């Protein structure tokens, strides 16, 4: 929830409330989002709608992304990861390390 609230605040701060950009970004990020529940054992419960959207049937890959994670169909993630690694190698200048939380 904290991440979604931070995204919402960023959209509210960065876009003109009367402009189209605010609606486009808000709809893109929030329109299909769902808050996931947990079962009695503490496992994440993913709706059939989201599983279907991701093409997940009997196996899933949980992929860490720093403060968040994604759930992928394993073969789809492998293909995505291969392309992402290629793009990262071709564009190393895009990676900027934050000094946030680093002691000097």
C-alpha cells in the first residue's frame, strides 16, 4: 500500500490536475490494480483475473524488484529477463545509484 500511495502522491504532485497526463498515468497504474489478500498460512492470494492476465497456471516466478516484487509466468519472465539484460548492457549510463541511506 505504501508504494501505491507514493505513486499516487507522485502523480498528484507532478501532473496538472486539469491535464490529460494525470488521467492517463492514474488510469494506467491504478485502474487494474488489486490489493492482494493472504490465506490463513500467510500466503499471497492472487485472483483468477490476475492469474489469467499473467498467463499463470500451475507455476509462478516471484521476482524481487527492490521494495516490491512481481509475479510472472516462468517462461514469460525468462524471455523478458533476456531482453532486459540485453537492454541494460546496451545502456549502462541509465543506471544511477542513489546516495539515499548511504553513510558517508
